[in-house]
């Protein structure tokens, strides 16, 4: 017999990057009565990682429990970037409904489409939230029509297409159902949630079923599994059977030592979890993502989690530059291997494979941002390493070579329309749609191979003077496009170790853009700039002016050095070529050649191995 828990709702909040979902959850937390007026809550409280606060994006899915009247609302904040799709696909298994948050000006973007398609496929009940309605360039009716078009395009059911709509300003914490009546608080949103999101359903008398959809770690409790109780009850001290749904294994018995529920932003110890509750569990050694906790006497594992296949790979290796060991704590291949395999345990959308050498490991993921976040996290932990150029995976089906394709959306001022189309033509990008909202900006939609996308974002931003907004999402595996013509500028490479000085850089900056400033330390093989032509040049960046005993007023001239281009990790990943590496340390990001001397470089070039 199927029953429901009417005093509980589980809902995911999904949106594109920077559309305001974390800010909206902040407002709901403030208005729930969980915190007194004296309590200080950080802005964007659910962005708990330093990187999330710095980049303004959600990386790890997190949940919070908000009481409203007699009901507990579990809200899961999901990543908006497609690179973290593995998080999204797991988390949507825990909820019964979703809030689709859309910017009142930008409308639905590619990553909105990606997360929504997963939500609709899981049969979730959607509520559409049009946010930032106070923007001067808001176009609410058009955006609502675009959302409906998106639902129809994703083959939503008739019931899902009849979605309720609420209009919000997340920053001020107001919501309204009628555009003619300004909102005062978020009560209309809470009421809509209770009315339209179904309560959790379960079978009475059914044995325990709980699938682990997220992992955490505590220095005191070890690995912690987080999941939703689908059927049955779970108690502290209870003996359970952990089965791996993907394998026909007998499973292992374990005892629940600690059980936590959620209240606001905190975990609180509880003795019992009922069907529909989202809980954290400690005490199970070797707990795995996707594993089912069930009754040892009557085991009934749930179906395995399905995660999109990763399509981008990079080689992580130990740092072999002359500056190795100066800034980092973890330098060895064993430490690097342990850290990468630890990451895979908590993130099934990443894979780690061994290579031909013991000092390098191949990491396979969904996109450059996902890889950049992993690298940035590791360097902050004290790791030093070398990173190779991102390469795209292919596969063969029925004798045909396939490669991954992306749906690309570019927003740019009309004046740069020619620049953008000219840059995408050699990459064999196919234009799908062009929209002009008569606001001076144009939106272009393309289908492009993932190979063609590598290195595109940085070039677009530079050529559009920082105005272009680039978004992309995985669209599927399609026939290989073959080779395409691509002109790449060469680099300026230091031919000796030492400190750079203004005299040398003034002469070199005429050849291209410099990456170093006077006084920076360089070594033979380090890339110090980008050449304005296509060939690589080995240069002396430490050359000093010869002193003489003759002095004249004109000879003591001042040097005019242009500011160097400071390469972020994401820019560096898009910039490097096959024969180059990124040296990553806790304090520095340097570009270098794989071979560190001009003689070795010339030998390789002669052999055609470059």
C-alpha cells in the first residue's frame, strides 16, 4: 500500500550560472524563522567552498532543510555549470519537484536546458521562477514564452508544460504571482511549493532502501554518505547490508554508528529516519556512490546511477621543472596518485587511468572548468604538478568514428558579430539560430565539436574586448568532422635561467605579448610570451645592458614596458599546445615546453615529433 508524508517536501533548485538560485535560497533561509535577528549568516550561505565564493558558481550540490508552517522543505542547490553534470544527475534522484530559476532578461540558457532535461526525464514536477524582474532590460513575457518553447522542445508531458509561475527578486527576498502587485516577501513561493510539489511516497511495510547519492568526509567520523530514504526506516545502531547496484555482489554488512538529519545549514544527530528523509550516515567502511543500503534479511537494491560519459582528458604528472619543490608540500607521484583516486571516490563523473610512465596519470572529465576546479583545489592543498594539453576522446560505433559535440551560445554586442562568425568558421561550427533583441546585443547559437571549442573562449573574450558571454553544454556524440585548419601563434621561450630585466623585455615586447614582468625568475624552457607569428622563438629574457665609462644624457633613457598578460589557470589550459605543459604550484602558474633546452627542441622538430 502506497502512502505519503504530507509534512515533507523534497525539491531541487536548478538554474544557469549567475541567475540567482543561491541568493534565492538565502532569502528563504532568512524568512523561514530559523535564525534570530542576532544571527549572522554569510551571504550566499550555501556556497561553502572558497572557490564557489570566489567564482560565484555552485560546484558541489548541497541541501538545506527549511521549516514552513508544519512542513519541512528540503531544498537542494545544484550546480548550474554543465561540467558538474555528474552532481546534478545524482542529486535529482533525491527530490520530487524542482524550481526552475530563469533570469528575466537572459532567459533560458544552455545549462538551464541540460539540467531541466534531466529533471523532466526523472518525472519531477516543475515550478518556473522568473528572477530579477527589477532589471531595466527585463523582458518577462518573452522569457516565459521561451521557457514554454524549451519544455516542448524537451518533450515534457502535458502536465509538466502546465507549470505554475512565480516572479521574484531574490536579492530583496520578494515574490509575487501577479506582476501588477509587487511582492512583500517569499510567502507566495513557499505556498506554491507546498501546493505543487508532491510529498514523498513510500510502500508501507517495504524493507529498507536508501541509495547513496553524495559523499562527504569528516576527520572524526571518516567517510559520510548522504542519500534519501526511499522505503523503510533507518535507525542509529541498525545493521544494514550495503550492496553495489552495478555488480552482482552479495554486499557487505555494516552498522550505522551515526545518523544525521538537516536543519537549516547544519547537520543534527537523529535516532531515526523515515521514508522521504534526506540523511547523512557514518560508520560504513568503503561506502560508495550509487550503493544501496538495504535490509540484510530481504535485500532489494535500487537501480544503478547513470552518469554521462566523460569526454575530455588531461595528463597530470609530477613537476619536473628546475623550480620544483620550492613552493609545494606534496611533490611525489605516490602523493599525486593517492589524491586523484581519492577525488574519483567522491566524484563518479571523473575517471583516473594509468599511463606508460609511473609519474603521470590520465584524468578524464566533462570539461575544462571541471578540470580547472580540481587543479585549483589541489594546488591550494599544497600540490605541485605539471598539466598537459586537454584532448578530446573519440569512440567508434558500427565502424564509424564519433566525437563529442557541444551546443554553444554566444551573447555579444552587434559590433563584434563579424569577429565572432569569422572566428567560428574555420572550426566548422554550424549556426543554428541568431536572435537580435534590438538592445544592441545579439545571441548566436552554434553546434560545434568539443575539439573546436578548446581555446575558443579565451580568444573570443580577447577579440571582443571582454564583452562576449560564452556558454556551452554537451549535445551528444556525432560523426567525426575531420581535421580543420587552425592558425596558432607561436611562443617566446627563455633560453637560460635568471631574472628578467626591463632592458631585455623592451626589445622582446616588439615581437609579441609578454607573460613576465621585470624581476621575474625564468628558466630555460619557460614560456615568457606569445609570438605575433606562428613559429616558436628561443629568446634571452635576462639580457642586461653593457655598461661603459662613457655617459651622455641621451643614453640614460627610460624603459617603457607594457603590463604582462597574467594567465589564469583556465586561460592557460586553453592556450597551451601539444609540446607544452602548465607548471602548477601553490603560488605560481607557469607555462613551459616539455623539453627544456633549445637543442632538444630542435632535435624533436627535425624528427617531426613536435
